[in-house]
């Protein structure tokens, strides 16, 4: 009984972090129609900046929002300096549709090289801000600690704010309109370029939150070639596609489903099958629901 409860708790906690990364991917896709494979690098850079904020302020909880702001600024700068110029000059080329995607892969390498140059290749530690020892019920220890509970609450709060922003505000409407019909949006008075940059900034903030919350929950260390952040990107992308790449709500649902499935595979089958299970789940969902769980009901649903 307790094993089932613990597995569910682990799945929900991990799934909430996957959902944050999925939201970051969906935000860029919904506002620019670009799949951003540099999201892991942006999240890693933001977490390194968060590490510096922790050194300055000696508080993880102060560093978390500052890292999100830094992540938003980094993402906005990338769009202003790099992506706008690329999209403008590649829009008439023979590979116009895939050029931005290829560019984000290159950008991922550039960001990792930048991190190596400034911070070196040694591992840096982000200590758990609060206890990571599970709560006890009688003689049983639950797989939910003060740290994991705080991560879960913070993740759900951020997901809720971003989802409401995208679904219920004029800004969210402008983000969607700028992606689907940029010329019509301009005629309607929407500043399309600025709105798209804002979409990148929101994605940068969400990715920074995912990185900052994942690090103390995982190995607690940072390195330029972090496998943990690569897996975060992979599972975040799978969660986004499972939920429906057009939907923030779908990204949340996809992240939680993926987290639960992976946790049950890890506990009841084998840890060696966790990575491949994500892709198997992706294939199964796409065969049954080609547009994803939420997208199947309407490709443009928020």
C-alpha cells in the first residue's frame, strides 16, 4: 500500500517539473511556431545564474524568482538578437521551415560552451534549501519531504499562473493570434514581434523554474554537460507532445501522466526501461490521438 502511495507521490513531483519544461516548449511553439531545442541550455544557464544568486543572497527562495527573471531576459535577448534575424533572412530560403529548429540545436551547443567558459567544467552544488527527508507515518517513510512538497506547490502555482495568463487574458490571445495569423494581427494593432519576444521570455522563466526546482530534487549538482538537463528537455518535449503541442493545459496533463508512468515503471518493472518508456508512451499516444490528449479535441485549444 505504502509503495503504491510513494510511487504516486514520486510520479506527481517529477511530473510537475516535466510539465514546467513542457510549458516552456509550448509557449515558444504557440507564439512563434518554433520547436526550441535550446530550451535545456537556456534552463541550465538560468540555473547557473540562480547558483550565483544563492551565493550572493544565501537563500534558494530568493534566488528562484531572480533566476526566473534572468531566464526571461536571456530568452528575450536570444529572440531579439538571434531568432528574429534568422527568421527574417531564412523565410524565403529552401529550408525556411526547419532553419529555426536547426538553429536552436546549434544554440544549445553555444550556450553549453558559454557556460564551460565562464564556470568551467567542474560540478557546482546547489544544496537543498529545506529537509529532503520524507515525512513519516507510523513506521513508514513517505516519498514526500518538505523539499518535494515545496517543489510541488511551487510548480503547480507557476503552472496555474501561466495557464491562466495564456487562456484568460488579452495577452494570451495576442500570443496565439501572433503565431497563427501574424499579418492579420498586425492589422488589428498587435505588435507581433514584441508579443513573440514576450512568449520567449515567459518560456525562459518557466524553463528556469524547472531547472532550479529539478537540481536540488535530483543530483544537486550542475555541470555544462548535465545529463539531468538533457533528460529534462527530452521528457519535457515528450510531455508537451503527449498533451497536445498546442495546449498549456495539455502540457501540464502530459507532464503529470509521463511522471506517473515513469515512476511506476521504475518501481515495479526496471529502472533501465525508464528512458525508453517515455518514447513508447509517446508513440502509443500519437497512434491513438495524433494531436495529443488535449489537441485531439481541438488543435487550437489553449
